[in-house]
């Protein structure tokens, strides 16, 4: 007999789910600068920042800041016609390809720089709530595994990093999940996936999740053409525009390496650090070393699951399988800290959890869930403790 949570337990657990984003929301508020602290402006880029940022933004959060500072400035100049924008971005071509979230903030901000920056800073919270509502609507809370699915998606290190630092990774992944959940509405699903490519260009790896045709009928030529156009025309047109407007430069090739070299080096280095320095380090430092082993190991488990159990007919599987290849090709630079590689591979994490939720049961579900998510809770633990 399947155990189902009662309504009170569901309400309590949903309230618990809200704890971490609420904590991030309130901790980053300042009476002087509002929620702009979420963007993490860096001292290094203070002089080259756009004039509006210098006038509105808070004192630099750290020496370097974080990636959100560049996308926030892109939201102020989404047409890419102002030479000052190229000077404000650390890597103009690389950043400008991810126009989706900045352009949304620009439109919602109605041309007011302060509004645009604040809206950009808070958009991740809107996507977090959107995913919560979508899970309640399409998955429900009828079983304990439904609640575990919500925790694995909404409290993942990659999710919370994106929310806490106003990044593009989580919003792109949420739109992809919405496409998977609404897959029967094929035009809507294709549009959602196409939008993910504009938010983050690596999302093209999840385009295979589009509903190409009915199982019983196979590929339908008209649907194939329309779906391909919806997916590829927006991102292809924008990338061409970016390269016309901005000088060519590095576009992120240094983030890649020979297959499995990066992940192997990461696991070896983390294990070596845990063995040689962990014993003499503080408790918090020991935990950091431990999770720098557990987290990439969990991602490897997720990749093994998708590889070992191919489900070509499942949009959830097709959504994540391309990111198994990305995991294999990521270079050493992206494996430095969990905050980077967890959010880069967020579609893999989401795909894995959607699949085990649907296809595994009993002890197999418990084993896969623990192995695949055991290392993905570092920020959640830090937030709760």
C-alpha cells in the first residue's frame, strides 16, 4: 500500500521549501540599495561599469564580484549599440549571447535603470516560485516521492546559487522543465525550449526534449520543420547579431577539455585534499573538502543513470542527456567550486530527478535518490545551519 502525506504535512513541507529562498531574499536586502546586493558587483570592474550602475549600485560586494554583474548591465543596454557596454563586460561576446533574462528585465523595467536592475536581481525568485507552482500543478503532492522531487529541484546547490547570485542558469532550466511538463502542447513546449537558448546558449543541448511527433505516428514533417524553426531561429539570429555588433573574442572555449579529463582531475584533487589536509582543517573546512568530493560524485551518478537507462521516448531523458556529454567535456576551470559546475549542469540534475521519480520505486528509488542527490545539498545545509 502506497503511503501518501496528509494535507497538513504537505502544507508544512511546502512552507519548509520556502525557507531558504526567503532567507536569501531578506538577507540581501539593504535600505540603501534594495536587492542589488544579489547581483554581486565587483571592485575590479567598478571603474568600467556603466554610469547607471555607478550611480545606483551598492558598494562592491567582493574584489571580483560574480557573473550576474555583467548580465545586469546587459539588461541596461540590450541592443548592444553603446560602446560603453563592451567596456563594462569582462567578455562581451560570451556574455551577450545570454540575452534572454537581461532583455526580460529591460522590458519589465520600462526603461527605468533602477527598476531594470532590481527586476533583474529578483527574476530568479520569480522562476523559483514558478517551478514550485508547476510541480504542484503537474506532479502534485500525492506521494512522499513528489515532495522529495520538489526538494531535489528547488534546494539543489545549482538552484540556490543561481537564485542567490542573480544568474541565468536556473531560469533557463525552469523553462526547460516547463517544456517537459507541458510536452503534449508541442508548440508551447518548443517555444519554451527556444527561449532557454536565449537565456543560456548551452541550453541547446536540451532541444532534443522538444515533442517532435506522436509515438504512434513517428516524425511528422510539418511539425519537424516548425519545431526546428522555433528552436533554432531565435538563438541563431541573435548569435549572428552579437558577432556583427561586438568584436570577436573568447566565447568560452577554455571551459572545455578532453573527454573526462576535467571531472577525473577534479575528483582526484578533491580526494587528495580531503586525505592530506582534511584531518588538520577546521570542521567547516573538512565539510567543504567532503562536499567537493560528494558533489561531483553525485553528478557522475546522475550521468551514469541517464547513460545506463536510455529512454528515447521520454522528454525528461532527452532534456538531460546532452548534459552528460557536457559533464564529460567540462575543463578544469569549471570544476573549481560547486557554485560553478552545479549550476552549469543543472539540467542534468533536474532530468535525473524527474526520471527516477517517474520510473523507479522502493529501494531502487531510495538508492538512486541518495546517491544522485547526496552531494547536491551543500548550500541547503549551509542555509539551514
